[in-house]
C-alpha cells in the first residue's frame, strides 16, 4: 500500500473519476457560455477611406488577432466600429497545463477548474491584446495613442453585476460585511485584497478612534481647571508686537481662547496616545498579514508569483518568445537617483514658497481693514496656507505621477510587476514630501528660527518669520492637519463620486435609444437563441457593448489611486497623531463611506477592471511598514520637540513651586511667565525693530518693555541654562521614547505570527494530497502503458 489512509485514497480516486466525467460532459454539452461570452471589445472610429493609415492599421491588428485563432466580430454603429474578441478554448487548455508545470503557480485554483472563470479569460486575453504587434512594430497601447483605436475594455457580466449591487455596491449596505469572495471571483484577487485590506484597516481603526476620543475628552474634562489656561486668561503681561508696522503690543490674556484650544491637543494624554498609535501600526500590519493569509490560502494563490504568470502568458501569446532578461545599469540608476533628488528639491522648494506666503499673508492681513482678520492675522494666515497647501497637493499629484512614470521608463524594469513596484515607491515618495513637507516645517521649525526682538530673522531682510503662540506650536500643526484631512477626504470623495456619475449619466442616451430599438428582439428571438446555445443578434450584442462603452474608463491607475489615497490617510493617522488625536476618528468615518463609494463606482459607474491575480497588496506592505517606523520617529519628535510636554515636566520638577518646597500651591503655577523673556525698549537693537506707534497699549500708555516666548537672559539676551537643560531633556526623551516604542513594536511583531496555524496545516495537507495525486497519476499512466 502506498497510502496510509485507504478511505482518503478512495475519496481521491472518486474525485479523479468525477473530474474525468466533468471533462467528458464539457466536451459533449454545448459550450453555451463560452460561445456567448466576449472577452474584450475594441472600439475605433469608422474610416471610409480604405487607404487611410488608421484603417490599414485597424485591419492589420485584427488580422494578427485572427492568426492567433481569436474570433473577432465586427459591428458598425453610426461613426464607430466595435470589435468583439473571443479567445478559443485551446488557449485556456494550454494556460491550465502551463500552470500545472510551473514552479510557483501550480497551486492556483484555475489549474483544476473544469471551466475557466471569466475573470481569468479576461486577464489572458488582455495580455495577448496588449502584446500583439502589427508589422510596423506598434502594439495596442501605441495604436490607441495614435487614434487607431479609441477604447478597449472588458465587459461587465450583468447577472454577477446585479448580485454585487444587491450585496455590496449600495449605500443601504453601509454597515454590512463585504462579500470578498464574490468580489474576488468578479474583479480578481488584486481588487479583492484591496477591499479586504480597507475593511480590516477600518475595523482596527475603531479602538484607535475610541482611545483618541477618550484623550480628547480627558483634556476637555480639565478644560476649565487647568492652571496654565487660568494663568494665560488672567495675565497682565504685555507681549511684543507679532508683526511689523501695524501690530501693536498686546495683552497675553487676549489669547485665552487660543490657549484653551491648544490645551485640548497638547496635554499628558497625547503622549500615551502617540505611543499607543505607534504600536497599533505594527499590530495592525501583523494582524493584516494573518487575515490576508487566511483568504489567499482559501483562494489557492498563497505561493502565486506574478512574474511567473507573465512568463506563462508570454508563451501563450508567442511560443517562440524570449524572456525579458534582468538588466542593471549604473548609469540609468544614477540618472534616476539624480532626477528623484531634483524632484524632491523642487517639492521642498514649494514648501518654502508656502512658508513665504504665510509670512507675507500675515503681514498683509494685519494691515487690512477687517478688525477680526487684523487681530487674528497669524491664525488666518495658517488656515490660508493650509488651503493653498491642499491646492498645491492636487496640482503636484499629477506632476508626480507623470515624473514617476517617466523614471520607470528610464529604469527599463524586467516585468510589469517590477514596474508597478518601482512606480509605487517613487510616487509615494513624491506624494509624501508633497503632503508632509509643510507639516514638518510647522512641527519642527515654526517659531524656532524666527529670532528675537532686536534680532529677528527676516525674508529678504523685509518680512519677519512667523512665531508660535505662547501656549505652544502644536495648535498650528493641529490646524494644518485638520484642514488638510477634512478638505482632502471630503472634497476627494465628493469629486470621486459625482464626476463619474455625471459622466455616466450624460452618456447613457445612446444606449437607451438602442435598448428601445432592441426591446422586442431581446424578449423573444434572442432569448430563444440563448436557449439553443447560439449567439444573440448583433443589435443585442451592440446594446451590451454600448452599455459598457458609455461607462467611465479605467486603467492601471484606477486601483493604484485608491490604494494611494488610503495609505496617505494611514500616514496622517499615525505620523502626526500626537498633534491631532481625533485623526483616527475622522479616518474611520471616512472609510465607512469610502468602501461603499468605491464599490458603487467600480460596479456601476466604471468599466470593468481587468482582473489581476496576486497573493498580497504588493509593495504597499513595505510602504506601510516604513510609515510605522516614521510614526515612531515623528511622534517622538512632536512630543519631545514640538509640544510643551518636556518644558512643563522640567518646570514641575526643577523650577516650579513644588520643586522649591512650596506647599498648597499648584506645581505648574507661574509656568507661562517662566517661559517668557523680556525685551527692553531702551535697547537700540530692540527699538529699531518697532515703530513708536506699535509700543502704545490700547489704554494709551507707552511701554518700556515687552515679553516674548523664549528662554533668554534679560540683560544680554543670551540663552539661559534652563534652555539648555530643556534641550538636553528633549533629546533624552526622544531617544528613550523611540527605543521603548521600537521594543514594543518588535515584541508585537514576534508575538503575532504572519500566518495562522490553521492556514499552515491546511497548506501542509494540500501539499500531501497533491503528492499523492501525482503518484496516483504516475501509477495510472504506467498501467495504461502496459
């Protein structure tokens, strides 16, 4: 006996005989579905002149398809020509055989399918179409660029499309689970994994959002009892003018509201929350790997290799093809590196331009006629800068995409999968600098390089750099993040849905007219032909093709844009979360709607995406891991450098009343005054920075001194020992914070295995069954030969 379990052997033999029965039945029964299914449709402008280059290239391309045994049906409608393309059964028999003998793809579910899924048919035909060259060497993409063909698309399956609409792609299904298996069978594993990841990300945002709300409520609970807020609101301190010319000296208590808002996002709770979010990012990724492993194992694509499938499809398209060999050029790599550096310098330059805009805007607003705007010029300038930053992001997104694509062309990658990885890394890098350069400036440079009275840093020797509020710089970072997140998510979702909807709505007229023309035919003749296993009439074919043609176009960037949008949101949720604890809550609310919005758009408003088979979200996993590392660094720096957590800590235990042994006094009493330094107006260097009219209070008194936020000596304006102590503690905290969080991240990554034991055991059993099956096949062949 070769097998230890005879019952299992009997089951395997029975399954083998049934497979043979299914194959026999497939040969005997009329191949109705295969006859009626068109895998792809090409659309071209109708050309009357047969000597026209466009017409000749159309004919040449169609002839090349027919030489590959493709069935092509031509239907002319008005000024358009539609070509329906259908691949023969022999191509898919070869595809299944090549899957079986391949190294990495032999566990695919397609290998054992009696009937190839329509999603696989589309993927194979898509590859063949885009790798067919006419005599001039032009492929389909180049022919489209030259206007030979207007559009190419695969067809929606109306029955499955209707099921997806009922289960998934509707607003009433907002809080229901996603039918990921149905999405996978229709759109392929790549799209299904995107929605699986998005759903998992949304679920794990729930604890982060709850904790963020708790931190916010904690700050709100001590809103009116904080001694820091009380000190600001009751202060009589006269502050130095915040701008040139028109700004006058002001009372610190005038910014009482600002101090209260700052306390909501700069308190002890944000430290613990930032640590939690840094560890949360790692736990999320580890749990995602486990969650993904369960599904890719069930879908039989655990070991799938996209590069190897490209080789298989290449052989199907051309049995005499040669592999595209791996190449590396130091010259090309150096050129790409230089161009990437120049692009990053340009992006950072735009950030500096935004800084200049904010400085100039603050000056101009302070000179305006509106009293409210004049009194809050710095805050309004921050908000205007955030809006301009959003507009810059939208413009630079298109520039970044074009540059990243050109850089990939220079690299000459070996496969489409390699090109996709390279493009993703470059595009995300450009987008990251575009989105976060301004935030990095606000977080780590704003108010720290602006100088002091008598020695202000000025742009072109004219405009003073903006300052932080005496309550801290974290509120400016919060305003930037809140405006960008709300604008980006809200406006993106509005345009993402309404634009395709309006386009689809206005393009339906032709299809509806044809439906009325074909109504009687569809109800009678074509239905009878369907029962007999024959094709429907040309009008019914054309109606279906037009219905798909009138939908919005899709391409490689369609799914990429969705991934990029969510990964950027993940960056906002984790990297600067110490300044904005409500970011996970906003992300959660957005994602609940984002899932259905993307589903409706993909099922009802857009042409069908080409189903892609894969076993992972690709390079995005590495990008998310990099974001997790950046989150640790950024949040450590935000808490240690940007916030006033460390200065308050040092004051409490070294300079405050409690450190000096005073009883019955709050430990933070006098903190705000301790953070302020005094500038004497009698000093010539100070006096030259202000006009006499700026040094008059609202009550009409001339001031002889004013305060500003810094740790400087009142005599020679040198930095005090307290400044250097705080600086040392800041850096010590950053190092300690990052090491502690990294240790927790490593423990979390070790504690949570990438694959569940159930998945590993199932794969082990699958391998054993396949080995037994191969051995049984060998015995069967030997007995047949005898």
